[in-house]
């Protein structure tokens, strides 16, 4: 299975039943992969520097913080992101990611006197919101564009948000403690009741 098919599997797992029949349009190869794939995050990777690992962890935790439920760190998202950047992004995508990471790594200490991972939560959030505002004209932000083609030239903030969401919701922590596990109706039903605050389902009972 090629890299795009892997990303499609991850997107389907995150999208759940809301995409209707398309969410189940898996090829036989994809179904075999999802049924037999080992824990992806068990692999070792040495792509980021120690400082970059701290930075990626801080960004991921800002995107999905720990509250009364687990956050990105609890789900092992930073390691997942490093694996994806090292193994699955193509050269152009990886170049965008590396440039975005380098920008935060060098610019933020100059502007704030501290590295991003040393800032308080409000200032970390402000930095990411500024990046989003600067990237707002990207097709990645098209409203209602739930099941889109993978956008290769998406800005860094879009890349890391997408990888954070994939890593979290396809993890054991995300699938079993944040999403509803083992109760997916396995069909699209627009009238399925959901109480306020109730999460969506973890499809296929699968996680990395």
C-alpha cells in the first residue's frame, strides 16, 4: 500500500460515520492493512533534534490539551508526528514542515525571549492562532471540506494540526477514552440520537 492509501485509511478512521458510504470505500489491500498492521508507533525514529521534539510536543499539546480527558501527549502524538514526517511526507511536504518548525524554533525566542515550549499556555495558543490567521487562505480551511484530498502544499500549521488529529484519534487513548468504543452502529443514520457533549464513535474498533 502506498503512502496516500495509508493517509486515506487514517482519514477514514478519524472521519467516522459522518462521511457515509465513502468512509467504508476501502480497497481490499487497505482492509488487510488495517486488520493486520502492527502498532505503528512502536517503531523507533530519530528525525527531530531533542529541541524539536520538545517543540512538537508543546504544539501538539496546545492543539489537543489534557483536560478532564487525555491530551496529545498522553496519546503519544509527538512520536507519531515524527514518524509521519520522517516516513510518509514527500519531499515537498517535508520541506514545508521543516521550514515551519524552524521558523517557530528561531523566531519565537527572538520575539518572546523564550522557546515556544517554555511559554505559558495563553502565549502558545496565541502563536498558533497567528499562524492560522496567516494561513487562512489555504484550501485546507474550506468550510465543510470534511473528506478532502490530502493537500500537499498545505502550510505548516495545517500539517501539524492534521497530523495531531490523526495521531490522537487513531491511538488507543483517543479511540477508547475520548471516542465511543465498541458501539458504532456500522451504518450512516442521520437520526441516531446523541446527547450534548457525547463524542462520536471510534470506527472499526481499530487504533495504531
